């Protein structure tokens, strides 16, 4: 019996892989449009961006043909109906329908439009023309199979199979938001899944809630977003969707995990592409100087204060180290500990230790704080 199941699994997997490899909505659109008149074909291409990324209005197309917008709408409508009545229409469209249905079903019956396009088009290219062709097929030729959910306070723009479990989806989204709110900071997906699976709601509905479906429910919620570290949180958090320069600097440093020069931080901000606004070194440097989240650890090099770095010059760092250790330390020990806090030359540390107002050298060669410290 196990052997038979294994063979069946391989057949199903092979069939699915073939569907993925052969999925090309742009080719399908081209094949269907060949059955139309040249004007019908032109109207559909221009109206839905099936050849170029630009979608033209009814007025624009009508002006080029010197007819009314209503006449163009009629041509568009009749062309779509003509396609649907083709003898081989179902043979052509069914592979597309099956692939879309399979993708949506795998993700709990619903996916954000962005994720759906990315998942379905990654092999042939997730460009505007390919997206427009896929959206044309779904919205005009398969509208009785799939439903588009428009942008709203509850959902991002998404697509669902007609019998998607909306009640389950809505309850899942509410619970996911409660989990993130309780954690109160950006969180990795694994932690969210772990918390979600510990709830009574999941235990009651676990057969319908795969990891893929839970991830999809996270992505359709406009209140939840993901930052460049693949951490989830509320969209209004600067640590998730950075809008201010300070947020961008913080995220870049946190992702890098170690001190960076302000010029490197600037370059990283621009390469990450948080938005269309370009960062400039002087602006970044000013933010680093003025905000106490960052500590200067070398010439133009900054670290996050939360990493344990203390503000101040080398003399201040030496003082803090000795106070924390609460015992005299050798020159070598002090140098090593300062280098954990600052990117400076050893001679700079040696020079700081000669400050008799702050430190004294003991007979055994160790250093301690001066009496008034």
C-alpha cells in the first residue's frame, strides 16, 4: 500500500511540476487573440496592457479610432464573448485555471495579488506585460472561478477561490494581530507560527491551517507588514516600514550586525531601496550625531547603543570598564576591553591611561581609578 501511495505522490508531483513549467499566460493570451479581428485584438491589447505595460482608457482608444468610448466598450465586450465561445476555449484555458486554483488552494484559498503574481510568474518573469496578461485571464475569462478582493481596511488587494473559508480567514487575521501586539516588537515568522499553533483556535481548525495559509493570511492584512530582515510587525511601526531617516539607519545597522561608517550606512540605505528618496552622507551623519541610539566608536564609525556600546571618548570608556570590573586591570586587559567598544589605535588607549586625573598606575603595573573618581 505504501508503495502505491509513493507512486501516486510522484505522479501528482510530476504533473504539478509540468503545470508550473508550462504556465505561460502571455502565450495563452496571444493564442486566444488570434481568433479576433485586428481591431478587436488591438482594443483588448491596448485596454488591458497585453503588449505594452501601459493600459489605455476607453477615451484614448476611441479617439484613435474616431469613435465614442461606448463603442470601444462594446468592441471590448463582444471580443471577450467571442473568445469564450471558441470551440477549444476550455482546452486552452483549463491548464491556466488549474494552476491558479492549485496555488490559491495551497495558501488557504486566498493570496495577495502581489504574492500570487510573484508565485505564478517567477519562471517566465514577473514583469508588467506578463502580469497584465494573467490579470486579464483571471478578471475577464475566469471571473466565474476566481474573485478579486479590492484594497480595503481589512484586506490588501487579493484573489480568492470562490469558496474560500472567509470566516476562518478573518478569525485567523484577528488572532495573528493579537499575537504580534502581545510580542510588541518585530518578530520572525517562526515565532509567530509557534504562538499561533499553541492557540485553541488552531487546535480546533488545524486541518485547514497549513503554514502556507497562515503566511498568506499575514500578507493579506494591511495592518501587518514585513521589514528587510523578514520580521513581521504592524505597518505603522518605523522598525517595519521605515519612513524617517532614523528608522532607515537603525534598520541598516541592525541588519549589518556590527559598526559601520556613515558613508557605508548611506550606501546601504540607497541600495536597500526603502523608497524613492535618496540618502546623502551629511544627512545620515547629522542623524547619527543627534540621536542617542547610536554611539561613535571610531572616526565616522557608529554602532547601536543597544549592542552594549557606551557613549563618550576613550577616557570615559576606560573609566566605565574599571567601575564595572571593580578591580584594577592590566594595560593589556584594558586595551582588549576598549577595543571591544571602540575602533581606535592602541596608542590612543595608552595615551588615555596617562591621564593622572582619571587613572593611577599601581606598583604591580595594573591601573585603577584616581582617588577622586
